[in-house]
C-alpha cells in the first residue's frame, strides 16, 4: 500500500476512536476498500489505474469511515 494510502488509513483508524484496529488488522479482516473494492494485500499499492479521473481515490475502513484522497 502506498504511503499516501497508509496515511489515510491511519487517519481513519484514529477517527474511529480508542477501539479502532491497526491498518494491517483492518486489511486482514477485510474491512478496507479502495474505490469500493476490497483490499486483500497489506502491501498493495495505489497506482495510476486506481485514480478516479487521474486525480483522486476513495478509501474506506469499515462501514462508516470513508475518505477521498486527492493526488496532485
């Protein structure tokens, strides 16, 4: 997973409160999605083909925590 995506996951995990799981645990449990597609590998990277309109992607951790990340 790219540094940008990992940073977004860490922000999402912190916003979930004191009972949030680590990004690695969330990925192993199937709770992380990149552009609404489940992330299966901890080392998955965000590539240009993952970008929506070449400039952003959506990352979600669980049902309620979602973030749009803009890439410049």
